[in-house]
C-alpha cells in the first residue's frame, strides 16, 4: 500500500468484561510507513485493544476496519489474510524447534488451513520454497546466523526478533507488536528500534504497545495514550510528553 494509506482503523471500539470497561470507545488509525505507539500504565487496556483489532476477541461495540474492509467480529485468520501480522505480549515460540522452523510456520498465515495441516501436506519443493522464504525474513532481521539454533536457546531480545521475523513471514503490510522491548537490555532495545525503523522505511505500518517511554519517544511518529480503557492524549511524542494529563496518569508526577 502507498505511504500514508490507512491500514487499520478502530472507531469508538469498546470491550466490556462484565461491568469493567477494559477498552472504552477508542478511535485510532495506523498508516503505511509510520510507527504509531500505544502507551499507558498497566491495565490501561492496551493488550485488550490489540486483541480486538486483530480478531482475537470480539468487540462489545464500535468498529474495526483493515485495508478499508469492515472486520468487526471476524476471526483472526481473516485479519491475517488481509495483511495483519502480530506478536503477543509473552513470547510464543516453540523453544525446542529451530529458529528457522519457527519463522517458517509464520508463512502459513495467509492460508485458510491451520499450519499443522499445511506442513503435513507440503511436498519437498513447497517445503524448500517455504524455508527459503523464512530464511529471507531472518536475513531481514539479521538473525540468519542463528537459523539452526533452538529458538529457546537465544537471548530474550533475539527471541522477540524471531517473533517479528515470524510475523514478517506472512508478508504483512501492518504489524502489531505488544511490548516488544519489555525485558530487553539497552543494546537489544537499540537493535530493535533500528529494525522497526527499517521496516517503517520499507513502508510497513506498525502499531506498537510499549511501556518503555524512552524507546517509544525515539521511535514513534504518533503516540496515543490510554488510561483506564480510554484515550487521554494523542499527538507527536513531543506533544504527548508535554501533556499534563499524561505526566500525571502515566508518569505519576
Ligand atoms: P494492558 O495491556 O494495558 O496492561 P489489558 O488490556 O491487559 O491492559 O487489561 C485491561 C483491563 O482488562 C485490566 O483491568 C484487566 O484485568 C482486564 N481484562 C483483560 N482481559 C480480561 C478478561 N479476559 N476478562 C476479564 N478482565 C480482563
Ligand atoms: Mg498488556
């Protein structure tokens, strides 16, 4: 998609768990060629919002569009088929399988079948194509040197990049990352920020949930701040950082 095109659009999207308004009328969009950061304290509703806009959970009310298509309450594989790739807050890798295998499994996201069925039905030529494609994603993420190692044996920072490589294997236009920098060392964070900048330059739209203020502020084009399920501020990193409500709610000053 051309730079600036709206890839993801949530309109007054809400999710209630019983009496709890975990996400309350959140409106935001993500465009091709930008990093949009979603920040806020623990429990603000960020992960719930991610699950709503990737088809993992249904909306209580409001709307979600991907590539201009109405996706409300459609299953996650339909989101994936339109070009949405995502990672989860907690690393979800098959620790004993190779880095390459983990990434190869991400390439099945466009298919209608589950990946197990797909793997079982692959002939040798298809398998070779798939692995070559996975290897290209590892190169894109500078992980090719670790292709044969067990995913679980790598450092946390590398495991998070494997998850991104796996999402990239589905050739997404839109990438949703839930706290990719959590638990990373300083140098790992710099490498991650570098990778995300590179993907943005390639034209991907990226929505990143992050707790790490410094990481977000050096990377994001736009920032949306949530607290108690609602949006309390939005703007450029500089605007959001200067907003008294954000300082109070998020930084506790
Ligand atoms: P964040 O990712 O910003 O830390 P979450 O989206 O995980 O916040 O959670 C937002 C709120 O919704 C929290 O109060 C959490 O306890 C609640 N919550 C999340 N998922 C569920 C669920 N499946 N059932 C009930 N409450 C939930
Ligand atoms: Mg969360």
